[in-house]
């Protein structure tokens, strides 16, 4: 069985322990050295950065989020998760479950800097990687693309080790033949995991999973599918593609392929854009200004990360809000000079949000930056004290 040591990153033919260093952290899989699509996901990213920067928190339950009010958990470390807190949980509920938790307000600018350090390591391995947020990314490690002449499985292990040693946080990685399966793999063995899903096993592995596990199937679509009698992926696998198309239209083609682990989406390192924006739809309508501000700051960080990745900046900050009655509000503010800093975007968007957060509830919030320009034009040093 093709095997790889995750500590010394050396491949070997078979065995439970590494013959070179004796480590038991071994990954073995029949297709290990044939797969080239990877997904890397930082483990409890914001909480991990806080623990890295304050070693006294290492063994304590840490929750990142704004305490009080109707704020929600941004990230809960794995110690805290043993007591029940999870991301997006109301803070009051998380503290009921884990009253001993240390609550830390998010420092988005610092997290964005750490994210940049991680992306610099990814860029040494491959020029083709697609960040999804500050803490996760897809990578194309195929021959002719990767910058290091080692098998993708080895290179991925070396990347995970480099992030841990040089950045000081842990990641979980997944390796497969496409984006859907690679991301599914990275979620299987957290934290500090390395999981592989091969082509041959994909359909059988997916079969017992709920339909909501498939890419593109959200809560509303899953309910509709349940009403039609499809609750597991196995239910979809037993239906002809034409029948799925008859029930779900063009989306039926997508369901047929995904149920078999097929995904043809390319890894997209980014294209020129006129604007960059991110938005989130709340599970429940939100009216609390603190919770809205927290969401705004997280979105601003995601926008800034995308701008930095593409070496862009922008002049106009745009705020989007969807009210409880589905009305959409758009507000904007033009900056005196272009920026790509998360804190500048959030600081400009907050007064726009504050004027609208008058007790109304909102279903969605979005933040964007328009009137884009080259990154070198952004944030003149004298504006930030040198």
C-alpha cells in the first residue's frame, strides 16, 4: 500500500510506522501518489492565532467573538468545542455551555496578516491556488503546475508541516481528484488531519451521506429534495440522470455528477474584476448592531484578502443589506485614496451600517469595494503613521 510519513514527509511502500523516523503519523491509500487536487483548511483559525500569540491560553477553552448583546461565536477552539460551543452559535448560549471560556474580540487585521503568511507558503508550491476565505484554499498540485518536483501527496504534507512550523498554527488537508472531494476529505480528520479520497471509492463513500453533503445543496434545496423522497446520496445514485433533470431541471445534471463524486470545476486563482464583494445570509434575521458589526468586519477581512491576493485596491466601499421584508438597501462611500486594508474597509462601512441599524432586522449583509485599481496605489504610508 503506498504510504507517506506526515512527520518526515518521506514516502514508503507499506507499514504502520515510518521506517525512516518511526512516526505513527502515516497516511496510506491505493491512489495516494496519483491524486493532485488539494484543499487546506486551518484548524479553528482565529482561536489558533490567539493561542499562538498568547501561550497561556494553550489548554484553555477560547471563543473568538464579541461578548454580550446578541453577538455570535466567530470561532471556538477545539477545547471549547468539547463543551458544545460552535461557530455562529449565539454567544449567550455558548457561555451557558462553557462558562469558563475565555472570550476574545476578533482582530481581523491580524488574522489577515497570518493568512497572507500562509498564502506565501502556498505560492512556493504552486501558482494555481484558490483561496475561499482567510483560512482555506484549493491547490492544483499536478505535474507541470506545481513548482516543486515531488508527488502531490508529499508536497501537501510538506506544506502542512511548513505552516505548523513557520506560522505556528495547524491545518487539516484533503487530497483527491477534484475540488468537491478534496474539501470533503479535509473535513474528515480535524484537527491536524490528512485525509485522502480516491476516485474508486468516491461513490461508495458518498452513498450513506445526507444530500446536504453535496456541493451546491443548501438547506432550502435539501428540504425540497427530502419532500421528493431523496434524503441520502444513495437515493440519488439509484436514479437515472434524465429523471433527476425532469425533477430538478438543469440542477439535476449537477446532482447526478456530484452523487458519484464527479466535479469538473477548475481551480480558479482569480480573474480581473471591477469590484470585489462578500456577503452572508443569516440563519435568523439580525437586528443587534454588535452582531451586524461583527459580520461586517468578517466580510471586510474576506474582501481585503481577495484584494491582496489579486494585488488590487479600490476607491469605493459598498454596503448591502437585505431587510426582513426582502427589500435591498445599497449604500456607498468613496474614500479619499484607494485601499485594500480590512480595517479601512470596515471603518468606512460602519457609519453606513450604523445609519440603517435603527432597530430593523436584516436577513443579509454584504460588503464590497468598487472602482478597483492596481494594488501599489493603495494606502499611502503617511496615512498610517509611516
